[in-house]
């Protein structure tokens, strides 16, 4: 049962949606503006579904739109592995039911929709391997995309999608397909989507750690504390994340120079190329 304190502190009527794009550095200005525009459009798609009380579909359809644009290292724009093939990872989690769907090392038009299919239509959590074919232009990109959402009564959802690391070994699966590593959602605690070096998040279960921190701390503090843990445990950190805490505060923090993101709630909309010191809305 959700703690009564969380219910009492929750603002009435607030709905939230965060979208992130991680670039790991500055790109060409025209490309960056195009990606930010696509983020803004995906935000509009997602928030309408949040308003309809469908946070899981919101994060999935927002990312599906971004996959289809070919602008990001996800879906049509995925980078290639060492053998010149696109192998993509994606995952989605429903914070109310704790159901998870994920795919790893797949080649399909929309990995995030494939992940939702795993959640809704199979008894499994993660399916790995080739699934269909991908015909696309592969762009020079280092982006991972992610989304988190919350309804006004605290129904959380999270989703991530990526083409992974350029030149990776065939069959490599990163944190975007593993709940607790690259994404996590739990009603009463919070929701988070991460990006950066997937092996770091797989080693220390960064997403699960941050969501548990959000039981007592706000979203920005949870991101900072979990990234500090990564740094101390592994000797370095390359991370970015978006989160919504149990009080419906929405936060963003990144350790790299740039992480374009868009956010919207009932009172405010923000789209920026970077959030240098982090932000809590």
C-alpha cells in the first residue's frame, strides 16, 4: 500500500512527463535543434496519453515517435555493431502493476513497441535475439532516448530505447533492456530513465538504487546520490537521468557536457539543450 505521507504531499491535479536525449557532447547546432524539436513533438504525443490516464502508453508512444524519426541512436537511427548490423535494446515498466517488458539485441522497426508487446502478450520479461528486419539510414549519433511519466495520482511509468554502443560485440545487451539498471518505476517511490555507459548501470543497478532513494529524497537528490555511488564504486561516471519522485517532483541531472531534454507538467513546459547543475521542478 502506498504510504499516506506520499499521498498527502502530492500536489492535486499534477501530471508529469519527462523525455531525454543523451548526446555525450556538443553536436552541430542544426542537428541539435532538430533533435530538440523532435523531443518537443514527442512530448506532445506523450502528455495527451498521460492526460487520458495512460502513462505506460505515453512513454512508449513518445519513444516510438522518436525511434521513427531516424534522428536518434534508437529505432531507425541506430548505430551498428562490429559486424555492421543494428541490434537494439528497449524496455518499459508499469509502476502500478510492476510488469516489465524488454527486448535485447533485436532488429525491428520499433523496439519500444516490441518491449510493450513482451509485457502485454507474453509471460516473460526480456526477449533477446533477432526479431524482424530493419531498413534504415544509420546516423552518426550517440543518443539514448528515455521517458518517464506520472498521472496526478502517482501512477508511474518508465521506458528506454537505444541502438547501444557503436562497434559493440554482436549480442551485447545494455542497461536499456534491464529493469533496475537503465529504467525503473514503482508507485509510491518514483520512476527513472537513465543513459550513459550501460555497463556501469548494470554493475550497480543504478535505476533501482535511485528509485529507492526517492522514498526519502527528491528526484534531483536521488540522481546525484546514485551517480556519486557509481563514481565511488567504479572509479568514474558517465551518466544522465530523468526522474519523478513520490511527491511528483521532476528532476534531471547529467555528468556529461550536454543532455537535451524536455519536460511538461500541469503548470510548466521546459525544453533545453543542457541542465548544467541539474534541475528540480
